[in-house]
């Protein structure tokens, strides 16, 4: 998300420098992900990746693990529709996630608490934009109560 923001800002002053910085970021990030080196379906060209991000019509994350929040953030930043079905919270990896207590219980208290539970995480994501919608997907849970089927989403009209 931050790399796309930097590109957008830099583009306003110098497109060549912006493209160079994006290229450096993309190559560095791609090298850190071992699974991309052997996957034939991964976009390797930095300019094609950027075009795909900027011109996509929908962002989707179905149980995207650590990418859940970046999917939401990027979609909101680019004003694109999205749908995510969050799964794991990863409180140990995302220690800076905080939720005001009044966002959880509707009270007037402004105490903050760490986002640790699934319900906290859904609430945390929902407060990123006032028009984020929440629905339950209509499928039978298999595997007990750990199956996740809550979807957070925005449609194009939500950005108007």
C-alpha cells in the first residue's frame, strides 16, 4: 500500500523517478518471497504488476491471512470495490493494531485495547471506512466453529 502511495505522489512531480522507485521496490519485495521464484503464474514485470494494481476492477481476499488489512487499505486508497473474508488475526505479528473500546461495545469509553480476537479484527477492519459492509456467506461450516464466512466489502457506489 505504501509503495503505491509513494508512486502516486512521486508521479505528480516526476514519472521517471516514480517508475524507477516502483521498480526497485517491486524487485526487492519479489526477491523476499521464495514461492514467487518458481511459480509461473506470478507477474514478474514491475510495470505490469503496477498496471494490474492500478487498473483492476475489484480486490478479493478469501482467507488472505496477513494480507487482509493491506487488501482493505489498498482498495480504499484506490477507491476500488473489494471483498475480504478475514481468517486469522495474527496478534503477535500485528502488535500495533488497536481498537477503541467504544468501537466494540458502543459505550463512550475511549480506552484502547489490542486486537486479539476475530470479532475485534472484523470491527477493526470495519472502522477503516464508514461504508464498509458486513455480511455472512451462505455456506455450511465444515470443520467446526473455526470456519470463517464473514465478508467485509465495499461496492463502487460506496465511494461516491
